């Protein structure tokens, strides 16, 4: 059985909305798959870096544990004989030459985590990519196009907003100066901390556009598990709006200040959190109530709320909070931003507090390349997996690479939809199934050919 391939139209340059091109060539053997035990061992070894002792991981971007994870993964890249390139924002790309020169078929993800991260978010995509290359080496298979595995800096944005900072810089969506100046939640800057841990490379950004980019990732949601489906075929990524809101009132004695005379920033912060949930529920409509992928999903979250002076017997003088809004429809996302801003203005005025917004990140929804989507779907089915098309509610590096090349994603289920949590789990056979789909998709895009490699660029 020959694996399906995508179309054969030529690929224009960066930013031109490129169409997908494949090289053709020999089919991959039907029974070729990754070494599941080896993949699981590598996942466990990386999870030991930044182990939080409860099954989780903490490798915030540009911390010493992030540096330790980078060292480990780059060591594995060098063991594979890859040409390892590190750019100015710390993105790492390992390239396996093809027999023809030209842009690489790239895969990868990230290895940084949130403070309460699990062991699969991001890392699966990177280590499965390396396992794909090891599998091809073991089988003596050369591809016509080069293959590349990348991990991108600060994907989570948990320490330095915006999220996907590294891949955004790689794709030319943010300048090096803007990336370096990104302000962390601890008052540090991204550039200074990247230099401190020794991972600011010399390769310039933006990077060269790949021929195509395919990212394997856990779903981080409940849809696939609820539906009993093995492989998610990702059609696109929700738009994201991150803003920080600072409410300033007046601190006063909690026992002696009448309610009618208070300017309570904490009260307004709590009211805003309720309003965000209500607005998201209304705009999300019935699609958010049923099972299966939503048609126009809308979610809203207040994930951080800090009060000052944060004392039991003092009316809060300030409330600093984040508002995270997401939707697959950019018009719906913009309407949510407008409604939340209007609600904040009214609530603040009623309590006599002031409100100040600071933008953190704003990305429009992304639709993945239809040829890549179709290739992922056909490949998964040919390998005997059930499939479902669905959008991603989380942001991913693939949405940034989609700016410069055809891109797509492969999802595997997350138990109970839990992620960004030490309880994050995907069954081993599901991890391996996703890696096998990635293997066959990447080879379908790169083509198989005999002969010595001639070198190439990513």
C-alpha cells in the first residue's frame, strides 16, 4: 500500500500563501514504525529535568532547568549526526540532509513548560521528531528533501509574554529587539535571561522557510477521548487575545469603612472574572455545550488575579489580573474584547476605581494548509487509526510556521482533557500511534530516494 501524498504545485516564497509541493519517490514500507520503547525512554529522561516530584515538570523559559533540557535534547540531536543550528532567540533546529538541496520538511514543537506542566506538552513533538529520524537511519532510508527537527523558545509564554515567541521570531512576526525586550513576570527580560543561560545563538532570525511544517502534539482537551478517536486532524488554531488589567482603588480598613464609601479594586476584579465567563458563554453559544469539535468556540479565562496589599483586614488598593480570550472566529474574538472592555469600564466607574489595560499577545485564528490536513487524515486512516477533524483551542508553534510555509498538526488524545497539570497523561500506545503518523507524513512530504546526500538548508 503506497502512502498518500499531497499535491504537486510549486511552492512560492515567504509570506505568499505557499501551496504544497511533494517530491514523489518510493513509498515507505507498510510495516515501518518508530521504536515505542525508545520514545518513551526519551520522554522519561527529559521529564527528569525540572521534575516537580508530583509527576509534573517545571522548565520555565530561560531558567536553569530550561537550559538543562536544551542540553539533553541537543545531545540527542548530535548523536543522530544532525547539523544543529541555534538562532539569536534560542530556537534550535537539527537538520538531516536529503539527497537534493532545498528547504527542509520540518517538524518539532517546544520543551519549555508552565510552572505546573506535564511531561508530554510540546516535548512529544520534539522527541517523536527525533525518533522519526532515528527510525529512518536504522532502516537505511534517505529522503530526497532534507528533514529538520526544531524546538522553539518560550512557546508557553508563561514567563515572558507573548506565547510562541520563538516561532514568531523565526517566522518574522516579531523582531529580535522586540523578542529580547519581552518583559517577564519576574521583572527580567527574555534576551538577558537567554544570554544568562548561554543559549543565545548566532544564526539570525527570521529563519529560512521550510518546505512544510507538521507538529505532533497532545490535544490538551477532551474531544478525542470523548469521541473514542485515535488521531486528531487539526484544521487550524483559535485566535488568542491576552491582556493584563490593572484596577486601582483605595486601601482602607476592612472593619470601619462602610461599603458605600469603598473603592474596592478586589471587588471589581472578581466582578470582571465573572463577566469574562458570562461573555464567553454567550458568544460561544450552543456549540460550547455539546460534544465534538465546536463550530465557533469561544472561551474566556482569568488565570491570574493578584491583590495589593493582599491582607485579610484591608480593602484592596489594586487588583492586577490577566484576561485570556480565544475563538476560532476573529470577529467573535473582537466582539468579546469589546464587550469585556465595556464591562470593565462600567464596573470600575460604579466602584470609583480606575482601569488600565496592557496588551500581552494578540493572534488571529489560523487555518492550516488543506493539503497537509488531507495528508495527515489519509495517512492516519491508511495506518488503521480512526480520525476526527478539529480546531486547536491552544496556541502552537505550527500556527506561526503557517505564516511562511504549508503547515498542519497531528493530535493524540489527552486523558480527561487535562494538561498544564502534573496529571497530564496520554497512553503509550496513543503516543506511538501519533509518532507513526508523523513518520509517514514527513516521508510523504520529503520523498524517498537512493544516493548520497548533497547538503541542504532548513
